[in-house]
C-alpha cells in the first residue's frame, strides 16, 4: 500500500508544515516517472535497469541515477516488471503526473532490546580504513545584536577542518540530511532530540550528529594611540555529539577561545578578531571530538534486499573495496553481539553506495553491517 510522501525541491525554502511542498520534478518529468519505481540508496535516487543475462540466461539488473533516465541516457524497466516485495524494499518512490511524489511504506523491523553500553573509554582507532559518516548542523545563534550567522559559519568551518584533518570521518552533505529528514516529517531542529537522530543512521548510515549553540563573538577594542586600534574577541560554543545508532549523547562540552589569541590590529580589526576567535574555538571543538569519532565502532545499514543481493548505504567514499567481507546483525544489535549473516562487496556504485552478495544467513532491510572482528 502506498502512502503519500512529499519531497522538497532542492531550491525550496522552509515553509509552513501544513503547506504542500513543491515536487522536485516538472510535470513532464513526473509523467515519465509515473510508471517507474525510484529507489533511495544513500540519499540518491535510482531506477532499476536490465544489464544483460548471466550464463544461465537469467536477466541481470543494475541501478542508475534518475537524472540519467530523464536525460534520455537509459531505459528502465516498466513498473510491473521491476516490482519487488515490500519485505525486500525500502525507500521506493513514484511520481504522479501532477508532480507529487509518493513512497512505499517502509517495512517495520522488530528491533531487539539492546542494553546501552558504557561510554567509550579506549581511544584505539577501530577500522581506520573506514570513514564514519558525520552530520554537522548549523549551531543555534544565541546572540541577538548581530546579523551575522556565526552558527552557520562555525558549522561550515568545522566541516571543512574535519574533511581536511580527520581521516576517519566523512561529513555528510547538509542538504541531503535536510531532505532525508523532510521525508520522515522531521526538520534539522528535531535533531536536538538525540532519539530522533536514529532516522539518519537507518537511511543514510550516518553515525554521529554534531549540534550546539553559539554565544558571541563578543568584541573589545582599545585605542592606545591616535593611529592604532587593537581588537580582541571571544566566542562560547556549547557542543553535543550524538551517536545516531543508539540515539544518545556521547559527549557534551563547552569550547571558548583564548581571548589573547584573537588579537588583531588596525582598520577592520573588530571583524578580523571575530573570525580569528571562531577559528580558535573550532580548533578546540575538533580536539574534543577527534577521539570520540575514532573510537566509534564503524557500521552502516542495508538499504535494499533483492534475493541474495543487498545494497549498502556506504561505498567508495567510505572506504569500501570490492571483495570486502562484512558481518550482518539484526537492526537493533548495534553492538554486534550476535551475527545473523555475512556478505561480500561485489560492486561500488553511485556517490557512496555498494552492492554485496549474501554469503550466509538471512538478512533484512535496516540490518546492521559491521567489519569482521579485528584480531
């Protein structure tokens, strides 16, 4: 049974919750997609396309991005031919000729009760060749007298530093996070509630969310001589780091820059001091978070199951390689206590997704995927 689900356009601004959202498709594009299934894997939209036959004459398939179909590059299967059972499908959408997008209801997965493990005490890097997906949301500005959005500035600079300096993390595109939340009826503000961050773990494989609040920067300026101006600034950032697989806060702290380190001279020294203070505060935030990220036990989720073939919310950018083996656990077993199967990566595709074959066991959509235990 299909339930209506309205997707936001990439160019859409935030709107009232009861107002109908604009479709990402034109009427012509929606008409072309009206008899096709769209599969959401790692936040990207794909269509199922035949890719030849195997040695036994069985038809083989692959998934290609919707944009390629709309550009006339590929011809996917009609809807009835490519239909798969609801129990094996997650995140399937259809576009109507009116431009709406409707989605198949995701199968309910019975999650096990898992006792919350104690906070990480060791900082040994686990599986350093695999990147943990981290979402960084704009920090909430608590300073009323400035028009500058330092909450967004701090989030952007922190994301850039993590991409440049933390080899065990991969910052997820913020727009992809917003659209994924919109499909679930949530907004980025809802992620201040740790229990609601689990939707990002199940749909995008995100393992951590960074949220917080900003006070400042507050600037002080002196003029020791007629021709000299000296400015310094201080900013206070309260940070929460949330483990999305468990929906709990694993680290909460406050970062404040050293006032003297922000000292700037001359004209525009006030503005330069503000941004210097922000950079120093971001350095302090990163120093607090690196060990938490590196100490996380890497995992992702199964996005789609078709027989013995599964699709993962992780791929080349994450560090997966063709031939890699992974253990599979039930959706609620994020600690990896009792494996229910094993898979092997057979193909990497899209921005950051992978195809794998079931080697043993029976797996489900949303099942937890983890590396083999390290010796």
